[in-house]
C-alpha cells in the first residue's frame, strides 16, 4: 500500500531530526566516555600516591600490589564502558526508528529498535570481531600500556637508586644522570606517565575507545533506521548521506555519488547499502520512495570503476587509499570487487596473474 504523500513528507522531516539527534547522542556519549576515563586516570594516580613511601617514591617490593590495584581500576573502566556503549546504542536505535512514528505502530518500532541493537552487537566486521571482542581489546591494551608504564618507572627508578647508594658507599661521586632517573619512580611522575599512556595521542586506549563508541552507536542508529524504513511498501532504497562534518574525500564520497542501481546517486536497494563504509563514520542514510526515482535516475546507472575514472587523481587516491591501487585503476586492472581490497592482498593476486604495475 503506497504511503500517503503527507506521511512521506513527515518521515523525511523526522529523519532529518533523527540524524541531528544522533549527532547529539554521539557528542553526549563521547563526553561521558571522557569523564569515565578521567575518573579512572585519577583513581590510578591516587593508588600510586598511596603506595609511595615518605620520600614520594614507590619501592620495587610494592610493584606487585600496585599492579593488582591498577588492573582492578582498568577492569572497572571496562565494565563502565560496556554499560555506556550499550545504553547509547539503545538510545540511538530508538531515535532512528522514531522517524517512522507517523507510519508504524509504537510496538513495532520498539521491536525494530531492539532487534537492531542485538544485530549491531552480533555484527562481525571483516576481521571477524564483534563488539565484545573490541571492548576486550581496548581494555586489554589499557591494562598493558598502563602496567608497562608503572613497571618501567618503578624498576628504572629503583635501579638508579640502588646504583646511587652503591656509588656513595664506595665514596665515588654519583653520576649526574642518576638523580633524574631516581625521580622516575616518584609517584607524581608515575601518575603523569600512566595518564599519558591511557589518554594521550592517537592509538591510546582512550582514542581507540572513542572510535569504538562512535562506530557502534552510529551502527545501531543506522541499522534501526534501515530496518524500519523497509517496512514501508513503497520504499525502494536508502540514500547514503555524507556528514556535514565530513572532513575530506574518501570512500564515502564514492558511495554517496555513484548511481550504481539506477535509483539515483547514492541510493541502494535493501541489503545492498555499503553503509557504514568505515569505522568512526558520521555518515547516515535517508529513505527513498518509489516516486522519487526519476527516469534520468533509471537510465543513468553506472558502476564504481566508471565513476572513479571520471575523478581527479587526488580523489582517486583518497577513495582507494593506495597509490598502487590508483595505478591499477589507470591501467584497467582494478575491478569493482577489488576497490576495498588492501593493496598487500591485491599485490599477491596480481603477481599470480602476471600483472606488473
């Protein structure tokens, strides 16, 4: 049964609002995640301070107990992360299906949102990992880098202290570098080192957790939206939308601009959408109804290789992500199925075929 035009217009408006609310949820989740990490960092620093002696340094014989306490803080951090991401996934899914409130019963929307959250949790990427695996990786990394920072500082500082005492006993001047090495085992210095390892810079556990949160919350939103809009009889597909915060061209630009199925640029039928194109994406999708597909859309179907060949070398490189893949495109070797294939895999494949670039 066709959806009335006024309902379609309402769904379009509600979809735009759902995307805005999805971005707000993303920002709220990342702010709360930051607070949780800061709290964990401060708790670790407190444990280090309490373990220090009167001179402010942590002795080697306290290392085992300190490691146990630090690991306990990291374990609690992991539990809080899981609770947070689960809660925000549920809210994101509810926000997405809310766009269909004008067309579907509330009970149906609740079911769709719940199924989307469960599907997102079960989802396996190309590496075969699910959400639980990724959370474990993030927290295991946190345990490793923070533990290593604690051990390194205490061992180096105590070794330097013992060396200094040995010099003093022998009546030999203490080398200038030893006092600085001794300070490494100072509780304040260890605390700064653990905070840096936990939170600072790309590749730190906090950075990886942010990436994970954004990816998973957006996935729940998108999957819930897809499932709900295809409940309508006259939905022909979903349009891949670039985020207003999209920084520079990448593979998302190709997905948003290719008319691959004759439904319009960036429009994909059920089960064919490439969204999400990569982790940490802020791209969304929008419902496309049958009467939105023009005759020009139907006759303007193109494949992705054709689209790539019409782009500048800069855009080609940004989409493909490797100069050699761009070269393979220029020489006519690259196929549609190889666009997402890493170059190290393609290189072996081409070598077996006797293709040289």
